[in-house]
């Protein structure tokens, strides 16, 4: 078996952690967002860079998009708190398919 370079091992670990964080954020989202809001929205995409996490959320109608925007700041703060304030969180709502 060929030994691996340290940088390759670190790269693999970082990719694994990124995947776990995406899943963790999806679980955090499910815990924070009320069930009625989840019926009308779906977390579609999690983009992460060094210190920022961007959540793209599909919403099934304009009235619900308007409604969810009222809670965006509260949910953002709760996610940042759960993550230990290691990341800035940005939430973007867009009209889209939630199936």
C-alpha cells in the first residue's frame, strides 16, 4: 500500500466534515423551523465557504415567502447559536418546487 501525502489526507477529512455539516444544518433546520412552515418550504441547497453558510430555501407560494421572511433573522440567529457562532448564516427564500 502506497503512503498518502498529508495534504491529501487533510483534504479528504475536510470534504468529509463539509458533508457532515451540510447534513447537520439540515437537521438543525428541521428542529428550528415550525412544521407548518416546513410544509410550505424545503431547504434545497447549503453552500459553505470559510466563515459563511448560505441556505437556499424553496417556498411554494408568494404569501408563504412573505411570511417566512418575517422569521428569517430569528432562524438565522438560532442556527448560528447552534453552530457555536463559528459561521455567519445567510438564508435566501425563493419561489420553487418543494417536492
